[in-house]
């Protein structure tokens, strides 16, 4: 779950938090950075095709997916 992975980074945004870039923060950052550029996350955009936007939010995180259908009909 990406929200659980990002929890140490999210905690840094709290106004009550003393900002400290810990080993947990570094690990979370590196894992999330890697996930953002792995297949199927990152593909070239086709501006001639329709965009599909998915959103989700909870008390601890928000998420957004920008998708397009492939020529085979997959998102």
C-alpha cells in the first residue's frame, strides 16, 4: 500500500512535526520514486486519446491516477 509506504514522508508535513529526514524517510522516498517509473506506471501520453482520471482520498493520504486506454482496450 503506497499510503503506508509514504507515511514517514506524510508525517513531515504536519505542523507539529520536528522535521528530520530519517532512514525511514529515505527508504520511503526511494521506494516511491522507483514505483513511479516502473511499468505499467509510466508510459508515453497520446494527446489524441481521451484521458481517464481516478482519485481517492482518506484521512492519511490522497491518490490520483491519470490513465488512457491502449490500442488493445487496456488501461
